[in-house]
């Protein structure tokens, strides 16, 4: 049973790592708000974030180790979006559901300020080195200058009904907040 729980944890980490490798943008707008509003907005979406999410979707669907079962992007405002998606991992025969919120800031320092103010009491810094060949690097042609990945595992990973994976990451001027659960 312990080996199975370790395998499940490894798959969750791999899936989230692939998400992170795909998870970054830079803002091409001149928005001066430091914290995106949660009020729905039909204004123009951040062009870079919109293109990034399309690239991320294509990358996710092309991954031969997984099968995407659901993908839904909802714009919160012009500089933030929520992605809800479900993926089947072939290696563990498990289905995982993720909710990710993308927040684009005018500068990397604004994103750093947001991350610094974010309550990370339960989180641990697990990585500061961006994985080579990630979506950000493929999309922009270079690795990010700032990369921080914090993680919090809530509940019992052996009992999937009690386990939730939490992550917050900064990739240059974007913050990604992720919650994931194994469904089967």
C-alpha cells in the first residue's frame, strides 16, 4: 500500500511539474493594478496570457502520458483567468482534477510583492530552478529570470478522498495558484 501511495504522489508531482513547465506569461498590457480584481470583466483579455493558455492547452493535449478529459478557461478580468481541467494519467491509471488561477502583473516585482504578501504558512518552497524546455521557455525563447514553486500537501495521500494538493508559483510576472485532487 505504501508503494502505491508513493507512486500516486510521484504522479501528482509529475503532473504538476508539467503544469508548471507550461505555466508562465508576461503582460503585454500597461495595466497598473497590482492585484487583479475578482469582478468579472468583459474587457480585452491580456493577449500574451490568452496565447499562452492556448499554447498550454495544445501542449497538455499533446502529452502522450496523459489524456485530457476536460478543459475550461474562465476569465476573471483582463489580467487573470481560471483554468479548470481534468486529466487521466496513464502511468497510474488515475484521474486528476486541477483548478489553476493565473494572475498577470505589470512587472516581475509586482508579482514578487504579491507572492511575498500571500499567506504561505502551510507551504514549503520546493523549487527555484525552472525545468528546461518548459512551456514558458518554449513560448518566449528563454527561461524565466524568477521562478519559485511552493507546495502544500493537505490530508492523507494514501486516501485520495482526504488528499488535496496545493501549489503557488511565480514565473517572472505571473502567479499561478493551483489546487489538485485525485478523483480515481
